[in-house]
C-alpha cells in the first residue's frame, strides 16, 4: 500500500501548515512506515493510506514519487 506522510524536517520543529512537507512511501502498515522513517528524525504529523480514487488523484501530482526504503 502507498502512504502519504505529512512531516516537519526536524523533531523540534512545531507543526505549521506552511512548512509541512509530504512524501509517499510503500509499506504494509502505518507502523512499518514509521519504522522505515525512524532514522530520518522527522516530526511526523500524520500518515494517510492512499487507495482508489484518492491514489489516482495523487499520482497526477507532478511531485508524486514513491520513496522505497
């Protein structure tokens, strides 16, 4: 499954919408995604599973690239 991760670059950074970054990553569960990103020290705000029409919509985004760790 593909997950969309909303995050801040630094663990100490307060979540602010204007500075929130996103990435797409493959994983079987949300927990697995968190483990894959653990060494990057991101302040993860939210992890959203993507499927169906929402996944199709996200794939049309020019910044859509799936991170495979």
